[in-house]
């Protein structure tokens, strides 16, 4: 490769690294804010707040999956087995986070809510989710 092509490859790698870093940093507020909105919705019964929380946590799942895919492309050059295991782990993490958020959303706002009564199952699910990731 000549100097110009090498410089172009370095620029592409720097951009990819910036994107990966931004994705890593965006995953925390997406999940944190999304879960807090789901918690708030369990006590305020606001469908808009709850749906916004669900969307943010689903966006976090997409970010987690994207991170796994982008890092797999980098890692596969060094060790294919490790790269595939990492990608599968990130895929499972994204899937479980999405399922968890969807189940909390359904439990708090869907067909399982008690009419006019506090939904203790919803509150327990939200609290256990909160304690699992914050302590």
C-alpha cells in the first residue's frame, strides 16, 4: 500500500473507533433512563412515559448488538472463535435486555394490570430489575 492508501485506512479506523466509543457511552444513558422511565410508569400509570422507557431500552439493545457486530469485525482477524463467542454473548445480552424491558412494560401497562389497584407484581418486577443492575 502506498502512503495515501495507508492514510485513508487510518482515517477509516479512527472513525470506526469513534463510533464504537460513542456506542459504548450511549448504552449507559439509554438503559439507565429507559429503566427509570419504566419504574416511574409503574407508579404513575402513564403510558407515554412507559412507552418512552421501552423505546429507550430497545434502542440500548440495538446499540449492544451493534457494538458486538463492529467489534467482531475487528477481533475476527486475531481469533475467529473468540470473535464469534463475543458476538454471541452480545447478541444474548441484547436479546435478554429487550425481553426484560418488554415483559416489564407488558406487566405494568398491558393486559395484566389490575383495574384501579396497585399492581404489586409489576412493582416487584421493576424493583428486582432495578436492584439487579444498580447494586
